[in-house]
C-alpha cells in the first residue's frame, strides 16, 4: 500500500535535502504539513507538487528481510 503521508526524514530523502530544510519550508508556508501528535506529516501530494513529478519511495526503500 502506498503511504499518503511522509515523515520529515522521508520527505527530505525524496527531495534530497536535510530534514531541517523541510522544517523551514513548512515554517515559511512553502510546504503544507499536518501534525499528528508530536509528528509532522507531509502529504505525498505536497512533495509531488513541489517536484512536479510523482514520488515512488518504494523503489528507493531497502528491501525488508524475508522470513523462511
């Protein structure tokens, strides 16, 4: 299943920037985010809007260890 929201770390990785830059973009209002408890979640659509292309993090993610 495709995630609808990304953590700050995942968003930074998708954009190729430091996580602090994501916080600055949110603070300046250039990137929308939602707070869920203490976590800041960036909607996937916001990253795609910023980049102008669809984001597929599954292909960049390391493969999960497989059981027997």
